[in-house]
C-alpha cells in the first residue's frame, strides 16, 4: 500500500498533532503488511531525525500555493492507494489529490478546529472522505453534527502515550525545582490567550482554599503563551503568587520528571480535543483531574483512570486526590492501567486495520 | 415478539459496559415482553445482550432468551417471528441438526452456523435480531425486508448499542440526546420520522432489509440484502397472463395467511368494515382456523349513523363464523389515554391512535396475537395515490423541461393568493413537484412541502435537515431499479415510505404498548415475490376487488361497494381538538398538520421530559 500523507507537521515537528502524526505514520509503515508512506509537511521546525523505514518526508513547504502544487505533483507521481490528510484545513487539497489519482481519502480531525461548521469547501471535502479519524468521541460527535457522513465512516483513533512516560523517582526534579515537602499540583499546556478554556485560572482561584485545607502547596505551571501575564496577575490578586511557579515551556526530556514530581496533575479544561497530557501524567503514575467535558472524558477513561468532574466539584476532587495514599504500588498500578488502555500496540493495531479497510 | 437490546464496547479504549445500563434499557421495554426476561454477557463482559419475552412459539423456559448455540460460540437476542420455521426446522433436522427447543430462535442459530450472514435470505417473517459470533469476534444484526420489527442503534465511537426502541436506548442513560435536524425536518415533512434518522443524532434505525456487522474496528455501514423495487422490476419483466391474476393472488394471500397463523397461542384478527381485514378473516377460515375472534374498533360518536363500521363488520364476522368483539371508544377515553399514548409513542407520529385502541381491545379480550390488514392498500393499489401520482406525472412531466418554473409559480401563487397558501399549502407546489414520481409522492403524502418549513422551524435547522435528508433523492432511491410500470413505482414508493415509516412503526409501538403482537400477512416478502408479476396488471379499481374475492367465500358485495366511499374516523377530529382549533374548520390535511405541530410541542413536555 502506498500512502501520501499531507500533514501540518510530523517528523521534526512540535506539539501533540505532530506527535500523533508520527505515531500514526510509524504504525502504518510497520507491522505485518507495512505501507510505503511519503510525507509532505507544511512545517518542520526541528531536524526530522532518523525516519522509520519505508517513510520518506519531503522538505516542508509553508506557502500555501507552493504546498498545494507540490502536494498535487507528489500525488500524481506517487499514485497512492490512500491520501492521508492530517488537518481539516488541507482537506480540500487532499480531496482533489485523491480524486485526481483515484485514491481513497482519510482525513484526521483533532479538536477545536473541527468544532464549528467549516467553510463549504472543507465540509464537502470531509464528506467525500472514505474514512474520518477523530481523536475522541467528542470530536467525532461534533463532526457528525455538521457533516452528513455515514456515522460508520467516522472512527475514533485516540492519542497514545509515549514510551518515555513511566513512573520513577520524584526526588531529582523536586530537588531541581527547590521543592521540599510541599504538595505539588501540576498543569501542562499552552497558555494561549485564545485557549483560555484550559482552565489554569480555575486552579489559581481555588488555591487559597486548597492551601488552607492542605497546608504548604505549590502549583507548577508548565507551558507558555500570551495568557501568562493575565494568570500571573490573577495569582497576585488572589494572594497566592508565591505558590504558583510558571516554568515556561519545558524541554520534552524534562516532562516525565515533572509529572513524577507532582502529586496531582490538574487541567480543568473545557475544550480538549483529547488531552494527551492527562495520559502522560497517568502513565507516570500521577493521578489526573479534569472536567467531564469534551475529549478529556476519553483521556480520563470516563472517570475510571482519572477524575472527570463538574467544575463545582473541582476543589473537592483535588483535595481528595491529594489526600489519597499514593505509594509506589498505586503509581505503578495507575501507570499500568493507563498503558493497557491507551498503549501503543492497540493504537498501531487499530490504525493499520482501519486504514487498510479504507484503502 | 419481544424487546431486544445489547451493548458492545468494541473499541479498545472503551469503558466496560455496566449491567445497570443494560437492564435499564431492557426494562424500559417491559410492555414488549411481559412474560420473561434474560441477560447474557460475554466472558470478558464487553458484550452484553438483554431480552424481554412475549412468549408465542414454544412457551417453555427452554426457549428463553438470550439463547446460546450448543457449543456456546453463538449468542442471540431476537424479536419477531419466523413464519417458515416449520420448513426450516425440517430441513435443518434432515441435515443432522438437533433441536433442543421448538422455537424459531434456535433455528436462527443453526442457520447462522450453516450459512453465516447469508442466512437472512432463508427467512420469511418479521424480525430484528443480533448474534454474537465468538469465532469471528463480531456482532451481526439483521432486520426484516419491510422493517416490521424495529431496530435502533447508537454508536458513540467507542461503544455500540442497540434496542427495539429509541426511548429504551435513552433510558440507559449513556446515549446522547443531541437533536437530529433530519429527524425533526423529516417528521414535519411526512408526519413520521424517516429512517435511518431518528429525533436524536446518535440514534439511527438499522434500515429495513439490511444487515450490519460490528467488530473491534467498529460498525460497518449497513448492507441491503433485499430490494423491494428490484423484486417489482423483475416481476414487470415477466408479467403474469391476465387469466392467471386471480389465481396467483388467491394462492399468494392464502399461503401468507396460513404462514402467519403459526403460533402456540390463539391468533385473532383486527376487523374493520374494509376489504383488507375482511379478506384476511375469510382466508383464516380457508386456512383451517375454526374458532376466530375478530376485534372491531367503533366510535361512540358514530353509533347508529352510516359512519359506524360495526354493523358491516358484524356481517363479515357472521359470514365467516367468527366471534365478534366490538369495542367502542369515546372522545373521553381518548383524552384519558392520551398521556399513555404519548408516552408509548417511541418517536413522534401523527397516527397510530386507532391501532392503540384496537390493540387495547385485543388485550382486554385476552389475545396476544392478531392479524392486521395493513399493507393491503400498498400491494393492491388501494390508495388514491395510485391514480393521482401517475396522472400528475404525465400532465406535469413536460414542465420539467423548464427548470425553475415550478418555484416561480409557487412564489407567484403565494403572493397572489395568500389564502390558498393557508388552506392548501401543497397546491402551490403542484408544478414544482408534480412532474416526477418522487416529487408527486411528496405532494401526495407530505404534510408540508420543503419550502413551507421555514415558516415553522428555525431556518438553520431546516437547511441542515434537508441537506441530510435529501428527500427527493431518497425517494428516487426507493424506486431504483425502476419497477417499469406506474403502479409498480407507486407500490415501491408507498411500501418503502408510508408503510414502513408510518403504518408499521405505529403498529409496533401501539401494539407493543398492550403486549399485542400484530402480524401483517399482506406485508410479506414471499407474497411480494408472488405478486410482482401481477402488480403491472393491477389497476386501482380491480386490485382490491381481487383481494375481496380471494377467500373461497368472497367478501359480501356490500363491503366492496361501501369500501369505495370509506369511513370517517373521529381520531383526526379528536387530535385536532387537542390542538385548540375548532375541528370543523380543519380539513384532514390541516388537522394532521396541526396535530404534528402539537406533538412537537408536547414532545418537550410529555414524551421526553429530559429533552
């Protein structure tokens, strides 16, 4: 099987979508009947590194007309069995490429980009797809709200969690951050002013109450963005500035250590497409708390893995999570259950089978 | 006849299903099956079936469901009746299959083992069933060719659920209540919700005559295994000789009635003063049933008037030696029952009130099973549509050469004669729609035309609904391949729309609410196959007459004559009365439209408290 992957970013890209694309492409290019995958990204800020066997990534083309031209030429030359479109915005191009080469079309939809009714050309392109992959049930539900697609063509393929996220020592990272015996709450996520739904502000507002109930407590915020000044001001106004540590963006290598250093991971976000950070935290054995809203319900396993609650119950839930015994065994047990449910092998298996079925 | 449901957590990431949900869905359908209940879980508890039983064939506990195959590799939950079960059983036993029960359920398991999914071609009956196939690790669903038995599914992307009723799926608490614009718009167009849509986006009907396969990759798109239009088209290619018509009809309907009498409990009949049910009664007698109870619904308001069906029905009952039970209903009883009617109505429907009361009467008489003449007008060209639609198409077909003309005339008419738009909204759409079979059918059957909907509903909702519904394209699909003859096309349109979405669905909810199994010998795939070469020769005059003459003792001439003018049914006025408008000023179409609007408003309060 030959696959043309039109993606925003994959190898050498940053963030959740790039990670997802890499996982998917690696899955398709391996296994019992591996596909040959040619990838055309719009962005590749970092060096792509060693590509998996049978995967070829073409140089990134940011300019839209150039990207479209190269996409079509590549399709014409490659004659793929399947065109994989990694983002809603590229769906019209991918649909043309698929029609031009009589290939099947699979479109990946992640989160908020697919929430509102898209422009007509994108909507028609998605509706012409043989398969639409969604990261969560919530994204799928929203896609079915604006598209006339047969529900059977819209399939959930959740995020998976990387091998690096495992339970381990909390002490090294705690020492690095100068933390002693305090309780540690952690959030990981962009502080984008347009993405205020992530809910950092809700945690900050709860801090006085949490400190009163628990004693010494630090809220560690990993991630950066334009919303940071507002959040810092909020912390000052609430008199908890000393309890909030804005670390900015953390290198990928530091993330497992940060999760391990935390007592509870919390992200009361109302707008996650899926919320891979919950998975990463729980795979490191750290209990996760989120809202019962959007894609987070999937990552939190409907409340079986992490707590998925209404906003009013957030404070109680964080306190309960902080108070719960968390020995090594409990951490390993949570990590194991998370990996059993969202591990790579089930992801690869479903990705291969479902795309093979579509092609 | 029962209630079935199930949950399959097919996705690797799905949460394990809960027994509480399975039971809540199952027990919402208590009225469908008051005689027993059962549950089955796969060992890993990721697949569960529920069943509520109305025992009709093999009343013993052995035949309880869900039922497993001998080797435990198949599990089934089944709603319906397989009328060719005796033949199938004999055939299977001849092939060395051993039966533990004398139930048709067990035959389905044997057939699946032998023929896999192709088994559906062997079945004559009404059915909706699910089989868990352990060897292939998947779930197989099938629904009968006409869609007599309901089957609804919901897929949230992780977990697949099914049940006999929409409201039962909702009762489980895990299925989204997000509204489906195509369901809302479809209800306003037709007076019933057109499959596969329901009022809820996540819930779909498994279409009639379709199967579906679900495994760890999720549900596949439903697959059609039978096409009514193709059967009619084939019949038209080799039409019967005119001299053979009466014989074919007689043998066909007698055979179907005989098959529909299969039961280990008494089978009665719903008897009106019309041809369809009268002929059924005569044929029951021809099939050898001696002691027959016939239930007639009559209305207090009509007592002693020409509109009263009871005296004529009594004559038919007497002619065929049936025990006649007349049940009179008054407006007061209707008003008393209305809350129950609305609660039992699984999806909004502007009809079904008559069936509610006749089923209620059957239950009071102690019956569990009754034959109904539903489908006679569809198969024997009894409706005015069989005259109107071909005539409109031949007159107005040429106007299609000028696209846009119809819309212009509609707007012009609306502007020049606003009164007409109020009283006869569809008349203005005559030229726009009347030139094609799908358009003319929409004119004939529709409550409203698509262009009228924006006055009733939110404009975005209408646009989205119509975009998904594609009414004209869907209707064109109902007569593909082309049945070739005008009567064949109308048979196809009526059988796949009004019959399926309105009459059969109403018969299901209204019958099941009283734990009555309604059987429909004139809605039978075997009968359709036999009739297909005859259909091109039928006219709307002689079709019903042939049916009246099918019993060895033909229906009294009086019945045939009187049936031409028809009888009044006050339920239209009763429902119109509920809408707060004086019934006298409402013509039938207008009262249906008013009732449809009323239902939508009440749905919020009564049918669906959580909506």
